[in-house]
C-alpha cells in the first residue's frame, strides 16, 4: 500500500515537472545570468577602484620621492656649510692664538727694553 502511494506521488511529481519544469529551469537560468552580470559589473567597479588607488599611491610616492631628494640635497648643502664654518672657526682660532703669542712676545721685549 505504501509502495502504491509512493508510486502515485512520484507520478504526480513527474507530471508537475513535465508541466512546470522547463519554465522553472528557464527562470533559474535567467536568475543565474542576471547574478553573473551583476557580479561582473561589481568586479569591474572594484578593479577600477583598485587601479585608481594604485595610481593615487604611485603619484603620492613620486611626489614624496622628489621632496625627499630635495630635502636630502638641502641637508647635504647645510652639512657642507657647517663643515666650512667649523673649519674657518678652527683657522681663526689658530690665527688668534698665533697673534696672542706674537703680542705676548712683543710685550716681553717691551718690558725688557724698559729696564
């Protein structure tokens, strides 16, 4: 009895599928096509967004690189100037020391002449 009932339900399902199955598959396939198209559009938007971000980042890095090179050049120039200033200071200190020594010797001679 259960087997007959099962067979009857199966036959009914087959009849329903033969009537509506084709349309159901068509609707399902149309939905899949629509979903694929939507996903592809989203993918294109995301790829464009990624490309835009990469271009922005590249431009920022190029700008930063130029600024770094400029700042490095300024730094090298300032370090060179500092070196020149230090060298000049040492030279002037040596000249001052020599002048003091010469002045000191001259004072000693003047003191000797006074006596």
